[in-house]
C-alpha cells in the first residue's frame, strides 16, 4: 500500500485548528480527497498503466482502521468494493487505483471512474455515508480534489496523488470577460454594413495584453468551439466587439451565430474547452444590453448600452438597485428596538397579533431610517427556527412613516437560511430564476440588534408594485400569492370566494375582482386538449409557466407549484392581458424539500401528482408544449444550471460569506455543516439529508441528461416507433422475463415515462408498466393504448416480423404468448395473426447442433427442450440428479431428422430440486441444468 | 271458542312471523366489501371429471379498464385445463385476454381504448381444472397479485379488496 505522512509543523497547526473548528459536530474521519478519472500521463500504477485513481485522506489526528469502509461509484450498491484491512495514520493519504486490476500490486478497486462524470461514495458497513461526491466531465490529467485537504470543497487542480493538494491549475485563466452584449438591436450601433445586429463585447480586465488566438465563442455548450477568434491581441483594459450576426463575409469580427432575445447563453472558452467566462441570460429587451458592472468582474445587469466603452451602472431599473441588491453584496444592518425584549415582542406580534409589525430604527450601511416596521415572517421556516432569536424578518419602511423607503424599496425580506446549511441556495436559485422569468434579487446582510450581533441573513426582494414596475409595463394589475397551504389551480367553480382559501390577493384588494384569474383556472381545467393552447394563450403566459416548471424540475425546487403547490405568485399583467407565474421562496431548492420524491432522479414528465396539478398536467400532456419545456430543461442543464457553472457560482459565494457564517452567533448549523454542504450532503436531525450543492447538481444534471438523451417510454409502444400496434407484442416476447430497474410510477398511462438503466435498453421499453419485469402485465398496455401514437423517437427498437433467427431463439416465449393471448377484439385478432406468422416462419436447415435451455425453468411437472440437428440423428435424453444419478430417460435412440425440434420432458415423481438433462445426438451432446419446483 | 281459536291463530302467525323475520334480521349487516372470488366455494369431482370455476368480481365501485391477477392451485391435485368467457363476461368482446399457466394461472384482461370502462362486477372468465390425483386443492387469487387499472392505465387503489377462494376435492 502507499500512503504519505507528510505534515510539517505549520500544517499540523492548521490541521488541529480545523479539527477544533470541527469539534464534536463532525463525524467524518476519512475523506475522499482527490481523484483522477482520466489519467494519460500523470502517474502510472505498479503495473505501469496510467489508470484512474482515488486518494483518501485521514482528516483526524488519530489512526483510522479502514476495515469496514467501502468505496463505490454506484449509488445503488454502496458496498461495491471493500477497503483492505489496514490502518491509515493521522493526516495520511492513501492512493487507490480505480482500475479493476485486483491482481496487481498495490490497492486496486474493482471499478473504474467515468471521465464523463458519476458519483463516488465512501461508506460503512451499516450504510452510513462517510463522504461522497458527484462529478461531471473530467479533463485528462487534471485531478479534482479538496482544498484544503479533507475539509475544503472540490476543485480542479494540479494532480498530487498521495500528497497534499494544491489549488493551482495548469496554466492561468486569461483575464478576459464577456463584458456586455445586446441580443435585440433595433436602434443601436450598426456593423460595417450598416445593420443593427446583435453584438458581444469582450473586455481585458488584466494588466497585460491577451492573445485571442486559441479562444472561442459559442452560444451552446454542445460546441464550445463554435467560432474561433482570429490570431489577434487585446490590450489591457481594452474592449473588443464581436458581431453575433452570422455574417462571416463582412469586415470586422462576426461570429457564426446570433443571439436569441428569448434567452440562451454565451460561452468564452479556450482550446482545451476550459470555460474562461460564460453568461446565461433570459428575456432581453430591445436596445437594452446586459453587461457587467463594474467591467470585467461585476455581476450582470440590464443597462444602457455602452458599445465598446466602459459600462455604466444605470439602466431601465435605475442606479439604486445595485446599492441594495447584488449576489455578492454584504450589507451591515442594525436594528434598534425600543425594548430589550424585542424577540418576545416580535414572536407575540407574529403568533398572536397576526404578523403585526413593531417599530425599530434601521441603520443600513450607515444610512439611518427611523421607525421602520419589523416583523418575523415565514411559514415552515418560522417553525423550523424554534426558539432562536434569529428568525426570518420583514422590513416595511413605510409602516410608521408615510412613503418612507429604502432607496426605491418599500419592503425587503431578510431570511435566516434555516433550511440551508450552505447558505447559498436562495442566492443561486433566484439568480437562475432571473435568467428565465421575472424573479426577485438577493443580497446578504450581517445583522445586529441594539448593537449586538444577531446573525447572518440573506435579503430577498419583495414581490410588490416596485418589483412589478421593474418587470412589467404596468404594475397596476392583480397580484395573487399561493396560500400557506398551497394552491393547486384546480377548478372550484365560478365563485371567486371558492378560491380565497388557496390564494391571497396582494394588490387591488379594495377592488377584489378575481374574474380573469378564475377564468384562467376555468380554461385550464375545462377546455378540451385540442383547444387548450388557443384558449389559454390569451390569458396565461404559457411560455413563462413552462420556464418555471423547467426551473423547478432541474434544481428540484419541489416546495413549489410542482410539488407542494406552495410558493408562487400570479400577476395579471394589464399590458399583455396575460397572467404571469412568478417563483417565490427558494430556500429549499436544490433538493432540500423532497415532496416524497427522489430529488436526484425525479422524472421530468411523469409526475405523480398531476391529478391535482392541472397546470403541470395540461402543459406537459401537450406534445408541442412538452417539447418546449424539455427544451428549457436542456438549456438549463447545458447552460446556467450546468454543474460547472453552479459549482463556480456557489464556490464564489460560499467563500465570500464564509467568515460571516462562521462568526454568526446564532447560526443554525455547525461550521462543518456549512463547509461541507457546498459539495457534500449533510445529515441533520434524524434521517434528514440536505444534499450538497455541487454534488446534487452534478447528480441531477447527469440524471436529466440521461432522461433527455435516452428518450421516454410510452407504455404499450414497446418498440418505440411511435404507435401501439400488433408489432409491439414482439419485444414482449423477445424480452419476456427480463428484469431491470422499476420506474417510480408504475402505470400504463399514455404519457412519456423516463427509461431507466436496464442491461438491455430495448427491454426497458418492453416493460410497459415500469414494474421492473417484462411479463404478461405489459400486454395490458397494448390493449389499453391500442393504436395510440406519439411523436416518433429517434431511437426505435422495431423488430422485423421476418427475423426468423430471433424468433427461433425465443420460440418458447412466443409459443407461450400465442397460446395465451386471445379475445374477440380487433387487437387480439391482430396479435394472434402476427404470432401465427412469426411462429410459422421456419429457419433454414441448421448447420450446427444446438440445445436450448428448457422452458419453463423452474418447472412443475413438465418442461420443453428445443434443439437443432444438422442431420438425421438418434437422440437420447437422460435426466440426472445433482449427484449424477439417472432419474429418467424419456428418449432413447429416438430418430429425428435434420432441423429444429422440441421435446416435452417430465419428472412426475421426482422431488423438487436441481436436475440436469443431457441430450446426445450422434457425436454431439449438450447438458443443461434445470430446476424442478413442486 | 271461535274467538279463542282465531286469537290463537293470530298469535301463532305472529310468532311465526317474528321467527321468520329473525332469519332475515335487517340489523345484521350485509358484507359489501369489494372482492374477487372463485365460485363455487366448494366443488367435488371425480378423476374423470373437470372442475369449472367462475372467476368473478363483486361490489367493486370503481370503473375499470383492465385487470391483472394470478390464480393459484395445487398442481399435485389439479392441472389447469383452460378458460373461456361468455357473452355475459364483464370485460366484453372488445378485450385483449392473456391467460397463461405455469406455476400459477396468470390472467390479464384489457379492454380496447375505444371502448368504455366497466364496473367489473360479474363474471370475468370461467376456469377449468382437471384432476391429477385424489385430494383437495385450494384455488385462490392472492390479493397481492390482483391489480385493477383505470382507463388511463393507472393502478386503482382498492382498499379493502378481498379474495374468496374455492376448494376443489378430487375423489
């Protein structure tokens, strides 16, 4: 075995300090510290082969016995490979080759790593997960490891197998940014031909010039090298415009793609496909650019265009927004209450006085506002917070002083992150949502009360008239919010009062006219499918709903309409006439709130609550709308929600807030939980698992990729050719009895269900009801869905009725089907006719001797044997028991002609058990084992 | 005397009436649990005869489009001899039927989607069992195997579903 024990004095202090921080809150002793899933030149194993490797690290200062530890890359089999019975000294490393070369010198696991991405789990015999991670695409000879060792988050790094990790990467990332772009240019700058085209502005924010040769621009992650920069140089602090107009013949720089004003992405990458910079964006307004402020490193915001010039912190939203909201902004906030018993007062006001405010003086980054209203807020978050004073808050600036605002804002929400050990979920989720639909912005706040530290919070923008004015032409429309117990959008009748329990009117309460909202619900529930789109489009922003449903599904934000039916707004936009769906309360995104589902593997389209989610049901059952929805899912997982993108954003935020979270005197989770939850699952309470941000996104993206690329099963269309007909009996026959992974929802409902991992992909389609077995129940689907059609998939598994060899191979199964399927229906007649045709097809005279496994097996009484003879032979069949004793000789020297034959053999008087039949034909013989079960 | 005789007669009739009512006491609840049953509950056959059992459903309140279940029997006593349906069978003529016997009888009936759903209360099919040896065999449909499906192909939750077995004696 190989391990290194290398900790000079300074690092001992660091290790001890980390352990002190960890204290008793951490139970992790050994960590997955580094791995390489694509090793071509880095390090060779004892056999001289450049194989995948995994490095473990003992994070403690005591030796750790590794007996009882297991490593696996299979979440369904955590005990795939047992670590050897050895001891890992304190702060030592252990190198394990993931190469299945178990006979080689050294320690070799019996699985390999996938360079395309997968999971790694270190666990104990009792199933306890010690450490785990999921990872995406890996680069050859670049490892991925924790920095600092054992406790830090995972990042790409120079490989240090068996040694301390470094946070260095080979080569430096050039300091060039996608600085601004305009995706809808009506009246702005013109190109060399005088055309108003889309453009992208690059900016060198470094101190030295950058060679652009070897850099690429793209608007799709599927082809990062879509357009290559010419071999030119961009000077320090200089701007460069690339026209995104696909006019490559023009002078100047013209990329071979255009930008979509509906939203997409821009990626700047290098020759090795490393992403230098990227931005995913949502809806773009005409002549309003999206750019960074400050140049080069700031967050993106809508702004007045500054073509090839420094960006301005001004746009349609005004300047002040950047003073309050910004993902990386941390505000100093102090509340001065008139009483020391402020916690008791806030609790009393919330619980007894129906969420009444109490006055406080606010100091916000030095700005003082007298007598603002403060109250606790929240539903489940309030309950989860227990007795802590650090509950979520709402500030209402004009509660006691008319028209008082903080900048332009009347209210802000100040959330305590009670459900999120990582403290980055809301910031990440809202940022992602803003790329798709109008959604709140966030910032962070370090809050004190009466001068004493209260804790670290995240500020979330309130959805009110100020918000609506930012995102819509008019903010005078009705705004509805789902009630605490949720709103399903099911039809409750024409009386608006029937909806008061599920929705709250937040604007225009005095008018209280719900007509249009009720009409939308009525249409959604009661208009036939063939007219639903045309009927719904005038009154519902369907595209926005599809985006939100895709968003909910990709990041498993299930405390939403998709799952719990909670946490959303609907806004009746007077200008468009459409009702817009808006997201809310994303603190339990990224898999925290499960809704009873598997947050890593939830089907994109087969959702088991659709009977009570008409929006989901109606939109996803429409082929065209479902395609749009899946397109948004695809866009997300390859763009703004890609594992690498989320990991990068999350890591930056996590590092930004780390000191504040650790210093929080009322933090809910341990420092170790905060540190770990960026990349790893954290287990809180009994049986409650909070997925790690990056590990969750990696796994979820992988699963979604699989769902997107492996198509869907329409129950009954077993050959996936787009129609349920008699030919669909053929895969049932070929794969009869095969087993595989069962689907979450086992139903014949005519809706696409995701295929799962089977050893034979085609067999998963034959499993029509998704129960994990191809059997007679799957024939039910052919009847129920007879002649139903769907958009044909690119991947079909059609079996030709002329495939004689295949039917011969599965003759027993087809004969069983033929003898079992009947009925007077057209479908039954067609099935029987096809089976007759299949069974009548005789193969040509076999050229070789062959004996098939008996069928059925196990059997009770009698069973069939099929065999082939290349020439006439005398055949003897002998049956022996497990001790070799002859128990029957049903055929002795019986003559059979060349061809295919079947025999029936029986063991009427034998006891249950294992037997062998031996068939001898001339110089040929074959023996098979069979099982008699009484 | 006539009056006494008349009164006595009335009393006797009254008593008889009371006695008769006791036999059909309306206070005795009727068992209405949904069930899948094999009838008759008992059948006795000789070695040269076959037992004909009806697979029936009763008191099912859900509309159904398909059913899948198994029928178990003792292969030392009986062998499966086939099945049949009649015009009165609840799944009707527009159905795909699958009946296969290996270690038990696997049954899956599905109506075609152009047809309406049914309330499957009545005869599903007739099962024939032939004698193998003298003895007694329970013929039953295990509850765990019985799944009814609605028109959309979704399994129906049938709380309280019971199965009723038949006992076939071969003499």
